[in-house]
């Protein structure tokens, strides 16, 4: 029966001789959650099982190494390099099959981009390239810069040894019961290193001409077909465009697809980029939905085998549209299914407003996990990596929970509290829920943050959370609550320097005030944003500073940033920072066809401000005590400190009160959501504070406090 909401999305498709129940693929996602020996564990199973349960038709397990000793893409990736790993893999396949999904494993050797080992990394070539934010994770290990990174070209003997290992790994995957195998030829990992004219500088039969650069891949394909049979579906993922000068462009990518089809491959999975162009591999929030679809569309014109497209696909309507228009055969999603494993079922049943859309922040799934050699998390879905949130335990008795502040921490706390059966009340000082998330709405390319704000706001309604707008409660108002969560966020610091009270000095909050009057949550009494003059100085190094610079830079203002740090926005997720810094230099993020800034953004690092004069002259001092001056029309303050005044008074009044989000430590969305979720998970009758002023409940029997 054709689905009445999205008929194309829910039409089956054949890959080789397997029938996939719908057009939704989980494109490979290395969640770095396996055991240290690469064996599958319950966390890996649960992750994939939830997505299969959520109705995804085809799941491709992320980068799985054929040789742990020479290359792991992440330190705890899945491995398929030994027979004793087969039973674990078979449990993984079973968990997905149980829910009607078909599944594959992506086999990948990271080559130069290995997270482990750190030294003597194998590649097609021996030249070391600067790989920003690379999966080589060179920023992460101690003394990495001083020690240098050693990459060397593989010998022909090593190449053939690894070809054999790819074949063996594929055989183990088949043996474990998977329906297909995929080769990872994208993003600058080893197969891509051979395929790429940018990386591969060999002058033997594995380098040079197109067919020589394809030889490593072709030999692997041959080996897998010999070991698994030509009828065992084999696909390949590679980048339609590497987005780098001298790299593979779309015309050669078409040739790759034709060659792979000729060799008997069952499908092609078209990704984007190489790690030298990180924004295209894992596209930041700025990228519009489906910006990479054109590559699949072109390739599809030249082959008959199914084509998968991916990158920033989030909305079922959009996915339905590109399928209906024949631009792709399947839609691939990675981060969307991290944020909401049940995307497919929600789309199928017409509940699209319930989909927790991924905002592409890359903070939980990359910056604060894989990039620092940890297992994968998600900024907006606390259930990733923490099974306590998958099957929430209802509270034994409903409690009255007061939450001060309706930002992401407060709303997430209210959501989990309500789901567990508590009665949650949010006290919000303004007329609108959303907190710091709303500042992003005004920044070109960052309005995806609004998606999460709206999702949470919609949950508040659906869960019947009581909201008291424009209310700042005192200890007296809160005395009847069992527990109080202080989620008041941060506040802009006003350093005591001459001129700080001048009218030309404003805060990032004034500048980034969202004025989308069409928004259903827009309060009538909301003040208009402050208009800045042509020359603006931003003082601070926080999201507010970066967002204000992006908003004003896009609007054509001349922006100067003053930061006390040695560089601006070092805390920022590297793919975002890479794109932002390119735009600050009046360039463009690769693959991003946005308007470039008229003026480059100037960053004055290692500096602070001593005085702001009436005529707009700002006196700056650097770390060598050298003074300089700039003349501006507006100064934007963007240093943020915890807004914890209320907390202290509530604690003194003897309330059971805990801090969550920025009021605890100025951090980011992930910090806020995680804090809110964790606090709400603990709330039970008799909840109390421990010696660290954190909430505790359910103490073991016999422990008396
Ligand atoms: C945490 C994480 C792990 C990933 N692991 C893999 C992988 O193992 N293999 C791969 O080909 N791509 C991997 N990718 C890239 C994704 O498959 C996908 O191409 C990219 O995230 C853009 O698509 P999306 O917007 O649907 O996330 C990974 C991405 C993320 C965020």
C-alpha cells in the first residue's frame, strides 16, 4: 500500500538481490562505541537496533577496520579482522533484521587519518598534508605538533596484504549474516587516498592515471567478489566532489560510478569532500538541506545501479521531493538518525512535527566525542550513549518540579521530568521559551537551531508543562516545590572600565534579538534588536561573539573582534570554525554558496579593552602592554558568565535546588541538554542534595542521610 504522506520514501527498492523495504538509508556512522578489541557490544547493538526499530530500511554500519594493527578510524571502531569477531557481528545483524531492516557493514582502512596507531601511518603517498580537524585527531594527542605526524607510502607488498585483508573482512561480514558490504572510498581515508588525484602522487601502477588510481579499489572489489561471490551485494561510498584544488571533481566521479557498475557493484553511495575540506565531509549548520544532492543526480544519469545521496537531509518533504524528481534512488542520513532514530516511523505516520531534527552542530557526535577519542554522543538526544534515556523509568511518586529558565537546559529538564510523571513548571523571565538558542535564529545559516527550540517548545505543550512567563520567582514562591532546577543561563559581563555605560556599548543579546514575527511563539512585547553602526567592535570569545560577528559581517558591517585568547573561537567545533574563518577572510566555506562578506573580519587576539571614549575610540591593550586604538560606531559586549544570583539565594533559603546548564558552567547546547536530562532523571520523592550540591535519590537501602 502506498504511503499517503510520502509515497516515494516508502516504496521498496532492490539492491543486488535484496529488497529494501523503503528508500531510507542510515549512511555509515562510526559511533566509536565498540570494545577495545573491535568486538561488538551492547551499546553498538542498541544504537543500530533503535534505528531499525524506527523504520529505517537499510543500515550501513560505520567504518569497520579490516586491520586494527595498522589502522583504526576511531579508537573504539568495530573491527572485522579476526574470526572471533564474527559472533558479535552476527548479533548486530540480527538486531537489525529483527525489525525488518536490511544491513551492511562499511569496511574502511583510515590510512593517514588513523586515530590509532598514531605513528607510521600508511597512505598512498608519503607527503604529509595539513589536515584540519582531521580524523587523524592530531590536535588531540600530547605533543602532537612537536612530534610530527609520520605518514608513509605503502609498499606494493603491503598493498596486496591489505587487499587480502579487505577480502577477509568482507567474508566475515557475510558470514555474520549481513546483507551487503560497502567500501569506504570517501573523505580522504585509505581507498580515497588512492583514488584522489590530490593525495595520490605515486608513480607506480597504483598512481597516476585514472585507472591506476582506481587499481587499489578494483583489486579489493575483485578480492571481495572472489571470497563472497559476485552475487553478494557490494557497494562503494565515495565523494562526488572532493572540494579541493587538484582533487577529484564530479566528471571523474561519474567515471568511477560507471567503472564500479561495470565491475558488478550493487550500488553507489555518494558523499562529499576530503578532510582538507572538512566542511563538506561533515557539513556544519550553515549548509542548506540537500546541498550535495546534485552529485547523485548527475551520477544517476550515467548508471543503472541504485544511487544513495546524503548530507544535511532532515525533512521528509525534501527527501520525498528529490526521490519524486528522480535525483536519487535512496536518501541517506547519518546525524539525523543520531538525533532521532525514529525519523522513518514518524514520517510514515505523518508525525513530522515530532521529528527531532538534527541541527548539524557536530558538537556531541564529533567535537566532544570521536574527535577526542571518546564514544559518540549527541547534543540534543541524551539517549545516545546513555541507555538510561531509552527506557525512562517512571518516578515512583509524582513530584512538583520548579524550573527557573526556559532555555535548552530548562526545557529538556521539564521534558524528561514530565515523561517520568512529574509535574513540571517553568518560570521564564521573558515572554518566550528558547533562551540562548534564539540568538542563532538571527544569524544567517544558523536558523537550524530554531528547529530544536521549536521541537522543545512543542514538547512543552504536548506534555502539559506549565509555563509562567515574565515571572522571576523568589524562594517564598518556590517553597511548595519538591525540587528546584536553576536554569537561568548566563549573563553578559560588564567589566568596570571607563565608558562601559555609554550608549554606543550594547550586548550581543541586544544585537541578536530575533524578530521573526511570523513565529508562532513570538511574544508581542519583545523588544526590537539594536541596530549597529558601520564599524563594530565585538569584545569577547563566546558563541554570542561569533554569532554577532557572522550576523554583522553578512550585513556588510566592518567588524573587529577583541579576544583575550591567543586565537578567536578555539572552543568552536572545527568544521564550523574552518568555514567561519574562511568567511571572516572574505572567502567562502567550500561548497557553501552564501554571500561573502564585504569586509574581512579583523581579530585582535591576546588583547583586552581599557577604555571606550564618547567618540567611539576604543583603547586596546595587548599582552605586551602595548596600546592601540580603533574608532568604531558600536561596541558589542560578548563575555558571558553564569547568572547564578538567584541560585545562591534559593540555596540559602534551604530549598533543594540544583544548577543546570550555563548557570553551572558557561558551555554549549550539549552541556545544557545533558545537564537538564541528567537532573530530571534523578528526581524522586525525597530527592536531596549531596555534599557537592548535586541531586541524589534512590540511595541503596541502609544508607541514611
Ligand atoms: C559521528 C559521525 C561518524 C561518521 N562515520 C562515518 C563512517 O564511518 N563512514 C562514512 O562514510 N561516513 C561517516 N560519517 C559521515 C556521514 O555518513 C555523513 O556523510 C555526514 O555526516 C553528512 O551527512 P548527514 O548530514 O546525514 O550527517 C560520519 C559522520 C559523523 C557525524
